[in-house]
C-alpha cells in the first residue's frame, strides 16, 4: 500500500480523540459507579487523557459526577454517569398477551409506562395502529418535548431478523400469515422519524436483566423466559449472543416429545406446546371442562376463559391437585430441555423470567433440580446456580429501551453542545 494511502487510512488526531471519547462514553453508560480511575484501568488510556476527555464530556453536558460515597478509608473516587436529560427513549413490547410501552431516560430510569392487552385476534393492522397510538399518547403523557425522544426500541415475541429489523414469522395459532416478513423497524422509523431497533422480546428482557437485574454483576449467564411462548438468551463475556441474523435462542422449539402436539412452527412436541403458559392454561381448562374438581374454577369466578397462570399458581399454593399436576408437568419438560443446554453450554448461572416463574418461583425447587441432576454430567449440574428474575413484566420493554440507548450513544456525542444548551436554559 502506498505511504500516502496508508496515512489517509490511519485515524488522525481528531479522529483518535473521538474514538477514545466514544469508547469512554460507552463504558460510563454501561458501568456502575465507574470513576476516572476505573476508566483508565479498563481502557489503558493515561489518567491525564481520561481527565481531559471527561472534563470535555462534562463541559458539553453529556456526563455528570454522581454523589461520591465515603468510607472509613476516606473519600472514594467520584463516580460518573450520563446526564439523564441528554436523551429519552421509548421501549415497546408487542407480546402474545400484553402490549407494554414505556419512556425512559438515557440511563434507563422509567418516566412513565402503559400496559394493555395486545389482542392479537383483532389482526396485525389493529395491533400496530394501537401500538403507535400508545407510543404517541405516552410521549404526550410524559410531558417531554417530542424532540427529546431520540430512539425507539421494539421487542416482539416472533422470529426476528434484528439486523434487518423484520418480523420473519410469529409461531402462534392464527398469527403465522399475519406477521410474515413485517418490516417493523422501518414502519416505526417512518412514523416517528427517529432511529429504531427491533429485537426478540426474550433477548430484550435478558438485556434488561444484564443491566438492571440479577445479571448486572455477571459476564456469562443463560436467561430462560417462559410466558405464552418460551425463549432463551445467552450472554458470553458480557455480550448477548444473537447468532446469524439475530435468531439465536429459540429454546421453545426444541423437541421434548416426538409424539406430542403439533406446534405452530410445524414441528411436533416442541417445548412450547407442553410447557408454555398457554399450554399450562390449556391443560387446566381441559381438566375442569371434563368435570375434574378444582379450585381453579372458583378462583376464576366460574368462567374458564378467565383462567390465568396467576390463578393456577394461586390454586397450586392452596394444594389444588389439578394446578399442581399441570405446573409440575410443565416444569418437568422445561428441566429436561434445560439439561441439554447445560450439557452443551456449561452455564454457571441461569436466570428465569417470564410470567410462569413470576407466578410460581417455587417450581425451581427439588423436583426441578432433581431432573437436571439426572440428565446432566455431574460436574456441570454441580456448577450451575438457578435464580428467578427480580424484574417485572415490563422487562422486555425496558430492555428494548436500553438497547436503542446503547445504539445512539455516538449521535449523542456528536450533538452534545446543542444538547447541553437545550437543557441549561
């Protein structure tokens, strides 16, 4: 390569400074109480350069110093964080049952939120119209200027191509044709005029877990979500593993019963068909409709259509045999499928989220762990720790907001001076 061309390809002084600044900004955004000292240690940049870059970021209104704590050893290093008002984001979760939206600041603090039924049976067009109306309404409710919304993260429970921003399919009864090759990212960008991101709802929930939940101190963990569907997310070295096209983690479509029910994906005996919340509710309804005595019916006010996973969990806690059987049956299938993942991935921590484990965290007790021990190599089962997420049902929307926040950090850096003037008025 000619010398002149090589010199042109090398980052110039200003470019190098911008690269360092953006790298430091990302570390501040991703860290917890990260100080100038920690930034120098993690980046290898000299303390003097770190001080100069941080000073510039503070002057430009992007970074602020948080309150420093004191200890018996004296004053600790001053922690840094992104200024909350630099950007606000919207997180959307189009779930199988609930449609959740929220507005957060750049650090993930929730400003306001809304939840309603998705009502998939009304058709895709009505669901999308309602979603867009909810986002507009929530931005208005937040009291924020529309211009302060810098991005929208969208979580969807279907099969997602996150790179293209397209819902490839939605393997739910009656939804395959409705949601085939839908360019959600482009639709939202056209409507709102801001950068948007589309991701699988389980992976966005896992992203929230990684930043705000039990995973925030973990570099490697496996996240299992059991709601109306079943999915998994894998974190390696602090990063979400997406696979080609961003479709990794379809745990709900592994085969656990070759002679089992037909799944909407076309396979027989997928884990989702026997262990999802939809499958558990269906099994409970079938039992009571066949005349099996159960307190589930009483809790539902005599209306089998009102049977939910929460009512089934409540009935199980009251020693109802039907509720106990359907929950334990589902848990057995999940544990058997999970044993294969443990043998393959050797995770040290597994975090369980979703409606099933929020309603019935006791499912991770002895029977569940006994199946795992029976089906895994001893050393691997001895290593693994099982935990139930502390996050609520808004985790997927929160994670979607977090992911879009991470993706617009460079734009925030570029527009920093204008941002600082806007909020200092």
